C-alpha cells in the first residue's frame, strides 16, 4: 500500500473516536451539546480545550476507512503537514514579495500538471477554492476569448451565448452561467449514452440547434468523471467538433483528472492534450488536503491575466524591484487566496509520480472488487459496470426480491436507500451517499479512494447495508 | 494585552526565525534553494522534513510583529488551533449530515454578527473564501432582487445595469462586474472627499446620470474602511439615497467591519443596520486565521438560496430524515467549502466580545500613536489624519526636505518608497506596503492590528525607514 503506511489512521485519529464514522445527533440535540452562544466574556482555556474535543467528537470522521459519502476521503499525512504549515505561516498568495515560496511551488505544480496533461507548448493556471470556481473561470475565459469587450461593456448588447455540456455534468456549470449573466437556460444539455457519456452526434445537433435559433455557442464543457456515475465524455471526438465549430473546449476533470497519472487508465482522458482548459482537483482521488483545486489553461498569451486583472495600484505596483510577472494575484478574481498548491507539492515530492499512479490503480482495482462482490451477492444489483471509481448499486431487501420488474417495484425500491441511510447515520457504522438519477430510483454510490481502505471494509459495507435494510 | 498573552510569539515561531521578517531571494535564487521539481520517485522522510523547514524559512513571517504589509497580521492562537482542527477533520460544508458541528457553528457566528450589525429581524449569510467573493455575492443578490429572471435567461435582453461605488472602493467590485457580465464600465465611480469618503450628493448625481442615459442603477456599494486610506463612506446618508431610489445597499466592511465591536468606534459604521448586505472579514482586524470572510444579508425570504441554488439531487436530497434547511451548501456558488466560521467561533468563545472590543480599541490607539510620532518626526509627513487603523505617510530623505512644494519634489518623492521598500525586503527587518493614490506620489501605508505589536516596534519602523532611505 505504499509509503503512506508509515503513518496510519491510528496515529492520526484519537483511539476512542476510531470505531464510529459519526455520532449522530439532530441539529436541536447537537446545539445543546455544543453551547454555541458567543458571549461578552471569554472562557478559560480548559473549557476551550473541551470545546475543541467536542468539535472533533461530533464531527464526521471523513478520514475513517468507512466514510464513502463524498468524492474525497482518507488522510494523506504529507498533505496534512503541508496544510498545517500553510495555516501557521498565514500566507495569502497575491504577490511574490509576500508569498515567495508558495508562488514558486504553485508555478512548479501547475507546470507539472500541464506536462502530465500533454500540453507540449506549456500553459498557465491557478489554484482555486474548489472546482466550481475553476469551471466558472473556464466559462469566463471562453467568453473573453469570444469577445474581450464584454469585460468592459457587459453583455447587454451581446447575442445570446450558449454553453454546451452533458446532462450528467456538475451543477457548477449552471451555477456559473447564472452568476455570469448567461443564464441557466442557455446551458444546453447534451444527451448521454447508457453509461452517462456525452453523445458526440447529439452535441453537434445541439450546436446546430443553438445556431439555428440565432444564438452563439461559445464553449463546450466535457466531463471527465461525472459526479454520480463516474462517466468520461469522449474528449477526442468532442475536440473534433469543437475545432470544426471554433468552440472553447473545457474539461471538468475535477474528479476524473487523477486517471491521467496512470498508464493503465489514462485512456479515459484520451484527447485531453487538445483542449483549451482543464479543472482538476487533487483533493479528490489524489487525497490532497481540502481544498486543492487546479485550473489549467493551454493559452500562452496571458489570457487568464487579461481576463481577470484589475491592476490594483496598492498591490501590483509596476515599480517593484523584482520581475512582477511572479505576482500572480491578478490572475484571480479573488484577492486573498490560500497556498493550496503546497498541499499537493509536498505529497508529490514525498510520494513521487509512481506512488500517485499506484494509488489510482489501486482505487480502480478496489472499485472493480466491489463491483464483482455486488454481482455475486443476492439482493444487490449494479446500476452499471463501473468505468471508473464510482460503484453504483441498488440494495433489494428480501421482501422485494421476488417481485416482477414493474413500476411498483422501482417505486418501492426508491424508498429503501433513504431509510438505510438514516439507519446508517444513526448507528454511525459507515457513510455512503445515495441519489436518484433521471428515471432511476434511489441507488447507493460508493467511491473508494483511500489506501487505508481494505477489501474487508468493502465486504463490511455490503454486509452492513443488508443488516440495516433486510427488514424493509 | 489580554488573554492572548498566554501564548506568545515565542511559542509559535521557531527561535531562529524570530529576528527577520523575511529572508529575501530573487525568484531565480529561491528556485534553486527549493528544488521544486516533482519526480517519478518520492523522497525519504528526512528530506521531506528539510523541505518543510525550508518552506517555513523562506516564507515571509506574516505573524512577525514587524510585518505590516497587508490588512492582516499577527497570530491568534485560538483561531490557529481551530484551523488545525478544521484541516485534520477534513470537512466540507455542504450538508448537515457531513458537517454537523461546523454547520451549526457557522449559523451561530452569522447570527451573532447579524445581531452586532443591528438587524433586529435577523438575516442570513455564508462564509466565503475571501471578501472579493462576498462582494460578488452582493452584486448577484442585488441583481436577482431587481430581476430574478436573469438567473435563467441571462442578461442578453436586459437594460444596461449600473453599480455605484466610490472611486476608493476595492477592486473586487470591478472584477465582479466583469465576471458577472455587467462590465467594468458599468461600475460608476462616485467622487470622494479629501478623506476618501464617498460624497452623497455626488452619488445622487451619478444615479441621475445613469438614469438619464437609459441605464438602470440597481445597487450601491459603500465601503467601510477603504483599502488604502481606511475611509468610511457615510452609510446613513447613502442609505437615505438608496431608499429614495430603491437601490440595494451593500457595505464592503471587509476591513472596517471590526469597528462595530467597539462602543468607541462603531459610529464609523452608523446606519449599517439599514443596509441590505455586508461583507466583513474577521481575518483582518480581528485576526482570525486565513481565510475567514462573512457575507451577511438582511433578507429573510431565502434570497441567498433562491439566487444561488441548483438543487443537485445527489447532495441535497429532499427525502432525508432530518430538517434539510440545515443543508446550507446550495446558498453558495461553491460546492466544496471550508468550515471557516469555526476559526472565528473558537476565538470569540475564548476571548469574549469584550476582548475583541479591546483589541479594536488598542489597534486604533496604536494607529493614533503612530500618527502622532510621524507628526513629531522630521522628514515624515502624514498623507491625512487617520480615521481608522491605516496610517499613510511620506518619508522625505534629507535631500528633499528643503525643496519647495513643486511637481518636481513630488516626482522625486514618488521614487523614494520603492527604493526603501527594496532595501527593507533585502534586509528583512520589516515589511510595509506603499502605493500611489490618484495624484498622490507613492506613500507608505502602515496598519497595526496585532496585540503582539508594541510602541517600540512602531518607533523601530520609523527609525528603520529613515535608516534605509536617508541617503536618497
């Protein structure tokens, strides 16, 4: 399991909190336990220490090997050390003068990620507080390339702009379109195939549709690793279409970007060297501390800086004594910005690309193991064969197993996952998510990332879901 | 100096790094010292430990009592502990189920801040990664209130929208306008008086101007504590104008919001109980760990949620077993979001409102001390009498002291601060910022926040600037 075994869960999490993933209390109960009120007088240190213990105790143990509720999990000790250092040195990344080390580290990490992506001429980039902002940056850059004047004059006399993305894409594309004055209705959703991948011919139809309406399609968002199914849109075929229609191609690889570290799995992202921008969150599968989200752009003409800059004279003085191209703050729409790149730099330095590759391979092998177990077990049914680390499945309690396929069965099945989830939270034995998808009734989604998770943990998950739901 | 003396700088910063604020190296030199390259193979732990030491060594010591370069400084031990815990428990704030403790703490801190502001009917809010995003949220909410349809259809058939703000406002208003499709030219800047405060009659003129052009003014941004001069726009008078014209009034109190904690200084924010939204960064004067930025809105009709929500079915399921109004994630345009409120909650709990008040009073007393010293010293000249914690001044080397007031004097003086700053960085003895402002030649801006700063440190600053610049 590689180097990270040098530090185990046992070192990181206090012993008495090991057993449970969470200790559930309703909001009303927990408010009483925490005594949240802020008063005129402070409290003595012993009291504060107890409040720290309580904050830890009642928080969900996201590093617990049975936490599978989100697209992040586990503890990466090197990255955690980096995040502690970053907190202690209290650095904001606006200028080289105030953040010399982290400015250079961010540059080094971005260059390396760009190299891994395969942009041979290089590129540019920035770390953002979360992948949603990276996707929003992509929309902004695509719009700026289409018409730089919008930055100054706004979009009031602009033609109607249209973004194309699959129906399975992350909601940040919609949120971004709303924020940016483009509007959620101008996000045209392209149908997906049975595995959740964008259908290229359907993309081309939607582009033609938008044009026939007099609208202007200006960018396509392809998703590499959709949130629920873990599907990869076919980047190469989409790139052909974008070239033909001169559209900005962004890849939301926040979740699936890690696959590019693996010789075995990088085919999932085939064609990514051709795209204009990429969002990739090392805090997901690569387990960097929260948050660690890179936005990468292939442009080499300072598009990022030109699109976002405001040239504040109190921060980005041009009469400085050093090369001010190292002052990266004006590439961001933020002012204060955390040195998140350091959390990835230090762990990459410690582990090397090979160990990162092995972790990706291991995570996908674990997903495969879980899928095979599900196929073997009575009462479990895969939603689809996993292409990536997302394993989606239904659990059918014995009472439903002999019912014929019918709307009634699915209606009943839809109510099972929420009840199992409620019981799971109340026992605190594990955590995993569930959701409906299109016509599909509520199903569980498991994602295995952390090297601290064993096959026994996965067997436990299936046993436990059965135990929690067998009477339903 | 209050409770924080229990933990001093000596406990927090390794002894050998105490003397210098920074150890300057050019980007090229520092790249060599750090060996930034990321390789296939990882490095042994001893090497990684050295890399951690180097990252600390070459980083600027922003907690050093002679660091005055930004609007944050010093070390708040309770807040730092909270930030370590937040890193270790690895929590993202989307839902109550995954972040029970921090969801409730955020709610408690927001309620308390709302109470302090004086919104007697309550309100809503969220913590953001930096004040720029809070200001952007304000613009988005103001626009949504003006016309909720923009969220869906975009602004393509909208009338030209106009934001009004003072010429001294933070650049995030422009950046936000660009990002949101409003355009930087539709940010109308209102002239300020000799102290940098928005002139209400000029605001009214600009509103009329916009209307006469057929544009639609929809919000005013008032600044409470401008970045350079620390000026406070007259909120009460501006609120009268906004009421008359039915405009959203936002107050960017990222920097100056702390004054409201002090009975002595809260008059600076007179009228804030009347405004629609406030951005307030406890990571600035109140010294919470980076980042800690609150956005507060007086609305009680879920405007924040309605404006930003995307209702992702995999995260915000409506068939959960608990009250889903505690799932606050859909109020944000982010998906992953850090539990920054905890960093303020823990220190407030430990210090109480009274100690926070004393810190504000002390910071402003120190600014007053520094201003008086500047007035006493030959060769130093205040740019203006400080109204808040910003002390802006010129240093005139002896060679310039006997020159008559003339454009030539100011031209020469303009070159002094950059050279002094360069020498300051290279000796590492202290750090403070400089900038021009409008017609004003480059001047220094000092901001004293931290209780760890003594009068001796301020005397040192003035001595040192003289030592570094006397030959110019």
